[in-house]
């Protein structure tokens, strides 16, 4: 199969993570996965939600939004109640990042990760998770420099990437055109050590086999390792 951007089936899109793109958040990045671009910010606040109060533990939460100019036709702004898709994605981002946080080491602080899609070409949720982790890590480095952390609160990295079956072939990191025609569409969230955090997979046209599932996960693991290295370069460099 010839992919529309001439990538091989096991090749992810070019990923660029640019740190410190905004002046005011405690951590911020712009992540570009091919033509998908997301601004991810992290704000740290003293105090925690009521269910965590007096526990000595912190909390991490996330919000996700697509800006009006991010899609081919104007995306209406979420006013009041957010749409179901955005709600589902921001819950995914939050629980993915929380899976690697040592809340005792964080202390009674709340970190909010905001992911704003400025251009969408498939994989916005996976880009948000990958970029959101870097924004979180940069915010933790800022707390560390300020002497507010005794121990590093992140036990591992978090990355996410899409895989799918397109025209009968297993492919890595689907763009929108591939995603919209995929027989199987899957998002895989992994830790830096290769452990699985979450898998979201759907047979869009027909069920898929265990053999195909294994092939998809193997390809996701390859892409995740590459993204982990890019994250490390950005975090270490700041």
C-alpha cells in the first residue's frame, strides 16, 4: 500500500515538540505530529479537590478543546457543557498522566493540563497525551528549581500513538484521511518502560483477529519508543 504522505507502514509522522511556547504557564509545549498541532500547558495550584484534602497527596487533571480554526469547517466553541467527544478525550488524558504520578511526592497541589488543538489532522488525543506529559514534566522541573519538591513525582514517561488497519494493512500513526477510512482504528497509551496504560481499539467495518491485535500493539510499541526519546531530549534540554 502506498500511503498518502509516502511513509512506510511502520513509520510515524514527523514529531516536533517545542518547549516554553507561552510565558505564563508553569510548563508549556507545542507538539506537532505531522499536520496535527496542539498547545499543551501545565498550571500548578496550591491545594487539591475536596476528595484529596488533608491526604498529603496531589492531583492531576486535564482539559481538551479544539479551536474553531482547527478543522476544515469551523468548529463551534464549547460554551457551558462540553461535547461528549471532548469530555471523553480529556478524561483519557487525565487518567493517562495520573498513572505515572507519585501524588505523595507532588504534595497537596493540583496540576491542570490544558490541551488546545490548533490544527487537526488525526491523532489529536494521542498528541495531547504525548505533549501533555512534557508540559507536566517541565512544570515539575520548575517546582524542583524553586525548592518545592523533595522527591521527583513522575515515576515514568507517558506517550500515546495511533495504529490501524488501512486497506488491509497494519499502519502506524494515522493521519485524518487514513483514520476516516480505516477498517480498525486504535489508540495506544504506553509508559516509558513499554507497559500499556490504555488501549482504545475498534473494528470499524468488521471484527479483527488476535493476530492483528498483536501486530497493532507491536507497531504501537515501536512508535512509542521513538516518541519517548523525543520527549527525553526536550525535557533534559530544559
